[in-house]
C-alpha cells in the first residue's frame, strides 16, 4: 500500500504569491491533518479535515485555508506568502479524526516551501 | 494549552551504547497519550513508541523504552544498543484521546550516533 503522498516535494515562491500543496492519504483513511514545521522547531497544527469538513484549526492566519475532496485527498492553500511561511508542510492521515490509539496517524514526507 | 518541552537540542551516543532523551509536558488533563517520533533526513515522521497516561507500566518497543513519570509530567526515551540508523531528530508529542485532533510537539532533539 502506498503511504501518505505529498506533492510537490519542494517549491520556491516569491513573497505575495499564492501556493497550493497537495496530500493523498493512505487508502481508506478519511481524515487529513496539516502541520507546519519551521526549521529548528517541532510541527505545529494547522488544520484537520474529516469527511470534507473542517474538524480543527490551529492558530494560523486566514491566509491559510484547506479543503478535502470526495476521495479524501486534501489541499492546503496559502495566500499572500510571507518569508515566515518558509517551512516544511507535513500531512498526516488517519482512519478517524480522533483515532483510538491503535489506529494512529501516518505522516507524509512533506513539502519544503521556500519563500524568497 | 498543552506544552511539550525538550531541553536537549543535541545529543550524541557511541554505537552500541545507551542514550536517554528527555521530555517534559504541561497539561491539566488526566487522560492523554504521549509519543516519541523519529524524523530522519527523509523528513517523514515515524512513530517510535507511545504511552497511554492511564497505564502505569512503561512502554517498550524492542530497543526503545520510556520512563513515564505522570506526577512529574516527564516522559523520557531510552535507546539501548544504539545503531547508526538511529541518528535522526526525535520529537516528543502529546495528544488528547477525546478531543485529540492535534498533536503538540516539542522542539526536538538531534541525535548523532558515533561509529
């Protein structure tokens, strides 16, 4: 089985531009979460989606938005990019939004975004 | 809000030796899960070990074990017989099983394994 797939793996954007990051969860997983990992820090929660509905949102500005599609894949959109948005963006999928411990979450390898 | 603190930015260990990574957390909740994740250069977060707060017995997974001190809110990871492949960033994380739609991660410890 394929794991959590994220695309692209790397990209460079200019300040003020918009970016879309994509995530395909493990087959059968219906929940997708997004995390931002700034260099030297631990991942910080951005969003969680389950069955196409937002189930949680971290402390991020409205420039960040996301959506989930009927096939459970997800997009993270960031508008008006700032230099501080440069980070590794991780996607994690799970069977349920608050899985029992034995289900757990599976992370992808992330998208490295550089804003110049 | 829950906070997770890892006070050791970097650690090193000789191959085949034992190393302990520290983690403390702050929460007012009584039921929660604690995790150690490994992040190698491939960037994927890989689950190393997990502990349910209601269990008094410390979790073990092969060469990996934890020392969970609930009253002290401490959750350290012990790696025995360290191998070169253990070199990575290690993150301690917290999640509430009821409202647990998010992980709270520490800032990580970079582990170097010396041949």
